């Protein structure tokens, strides 16, 4: 069966990526779906390895680069996108990282946040054991979700506790705050002190428990997935309630949430069920409860002062062994956050890493080629320019501009310029960088060719300093500016920066000069990315 060149016309046009249809900065749509005309069709379409070009019946033109319509992966919040586990899977150690390394190294942050998404939890070691630090951890990837417990809460023995968590009793595996809608999706617990006998922490993968229930007793699974269960919490100043199934499914039937807390289930409200329905519900409820208590599912470990546990409160059930306050003290501080903030930060970190990897690959690939007849390669030239900018004490954005100013040559060899065709590499480089870097980087890149033309007019003798290759390309790029053009360039907000890049550009052609690696500039580039 042949595949049509143009898929469904409204779907395709609705996804047009051009600047008339979507805001260049954020990609938000600039039209309403009702603005598209009735009977829309493609009157011309051309597909090649680079992408698909379409002319529409209303005259609009769209271009879709290759790969733009790659299907999205599964919902990152469901069982299908995550690693379901049992305790033995962590026999070699927990997913963990040192706090200082997490703060300093983006790759370490990616590993920690990805572990929370994949396995439901991670532990940060060495977080200063002082009050309030748990908030700093939460704000390193997202936002604190304030509740009736405040921004943060203390988990320690209280004389008149409103919650069993503030006692020394053992706590069975459970979801926190199931009586909220929405429930806090992420919880953090930071250990300040733990020198009592007992009080170890435990985790159970609720998605794994649900998967076992579905495999062993499908009827019980289906019943718990469709029966709303009332949860309730009240104290002197709070009255909270929510009615949700113990096992929450997405529209495709995948497990997306487990909400389980025996202490907060308002079973009295189940009286509306008929006796036979209650029999079935309690049989399923007890079966699931027993599954969550299987020893092989429970991962026990001890938090030491400075350890901070991050876990998905919609997936993992957390627990605690009993402890005797008289044998010492156990003091944790906790807070709530949300997975969307963590997921956003993880996606941005991965996006930045992908962009930097792509740039580094360009330097190692196309950058190794000849640089317009100069003695150095294109990559060595740009790295030397960045090194000169750095040595001159230039601000980070200008160092980045010096580093990236010639990536417009990487679409070809750059030799087309030497052969008599202006490849407008400043403009193409700026356009390539604009989605990721601010104008303080991209404008000097865009203008660095114009800066050569400007200097040839503004500074007598400058043209005599140009290399033979620069002299050759000057004519193709427009030659020296007219006095009016030079005045307009000098008044440009980034004109002076472009001139600085131009000077480093001209100087960075020394075969004997020390050339740094691209890796040295990755941290600087990452800090500048938006």
C-alpha cells in the first residue's frame, strides 16, 4: 500500500512550523483552528531527504524538516515508561549522587532526575544537615508545593501528634496526602539526625505491586481501578477529602497512579455499596494490601544525616520501621514538589546536552576540514578565537560568539565562498544558534562579516592586515562599507561586539598557537543557553 505524500491536510497545516504560524521563541500557535479555510488541500508537495515542502490551496507555504513528526514516546508518568522493580534489583546500590557533584555537574543532575523518573526515587548524599536545606534541594529542579503542613514539615516525635508519622510507630507502605486532589506528586525527606534504634526507611514500587495484582487476579485489579475510594484528613484547622481509585489508569489502561493509605481511607463512606459489592471490594483491597507487604517488594535502607530522599509519591509507597525515641533521636525534614517541574528541568538539561553534543560533533567532524585556505582547520580557528576572547577578559557571551562565529561554514566545506559564492555564513550561523542562545551571542556572530567590511572603511590600514583568504572573500561579501553604512553599523547595539569578534577572528589562524578543546567551553555555553 502506498503512503500518501501529504497526510491529513488539517493535521499537517495545524502543525506548520513557519514564523507566520508559530512564535519563533516558544513555538506557540499564532492562529486558531477555525481560521483555516474549509476544503483545505495541498496543491503542491515536494519531499526529499531534507523534508517536505507544501503549497496550500489558500496560498500558504509550509516546510517540514525531516524527522519533525517523529512519534512521541509513551506518557512518562505511566508504567510503560518506567522501570518496575523489586528490592533485589538494587542489590548493588541505590540510585544516588553526591550533592556537591549534583550541583556542579549537569550530567550528574540528569542522572539523578532521570532515576526519579525511571525508578521513582534517588538519594542525594552530603546535603548539609541543617534545617531548611530540603527546600534548596526541591528548588534545584522545580518548585515547593506548600500545604497545610507549611513549606516544609518536621518528621519527629511530637507530644500530641495529629498524624501517626509524628510518632515512633512503624508506618506501613503508603501514599502521602491521598486525601488531596491533586495529590503531591513528589516528596523529599532530608535526614538531620537518626541515631535511635530502628527508624529505617522503606520503599515499595506501587506500579510493580499493581502489575502483580493484574497478573494474578485481573478481576481484583479491574475492581480497584474503577472503584472510587474516599480518603479524608481533618485536624483543628484542616478538612481535606478526595475520592479516587486505589489504582489510577490513563485513557489507554496503563497504570498512572497508585493511591494507597490505610490510615486515611474513610471506609465508613463505602457504606453506599451493596453487601456483594463490599465483599468484592474488600477481597480486592486485602489482596492488594497483601501484595504491597511482600518482603521481596520492599526496599529497606537507613537514611544518615545529610541524606535526602526524593521519590514519586504517585508511584512509590514509603514506609518506616518502628523506633524507640528513648534510644536516640530521629529528625527528618520534608517538603512536597511536583513531577512536572522535575520533568521540565530534566528535559531542558537533556535538550542542552543534545545541542552541545551536536556542536561538539560539528567541531570534531566538519570542523576538522580545511579553513578557506588558511593554515589551521575551521575548528582550530574558532577554538583559538574563543581562547583569545577569554584571555582578553571578554564576557561569556562574547567568548561564545568568538567560539561559534563560523559554524555557518559547517553546512558545506566553506570552499563555496572561496569559489565565488557568498554562503552568508554569519546569518546562517546566527539562525542556527538563535533557538538556544541570546542575542548577545547570536548578533555578534551574525554581524562579524559586516564588521570586516566596517573596519576596512573605519580604520585606514586595516585591509592591509587581512590574510589573502580574507581579502578574497571581502569582495564577495560586499567590499568595504560606504560611509553611511559604516555609521549605521557603528550605531548598532552589537556593532562593537561584532568588531571584537572580528579582531579575534583575524588573529586566530596561528598553526603554532595552543588550541583548547571544545569541552573546555561546554560549561560556559550551557550557562548561556536559554
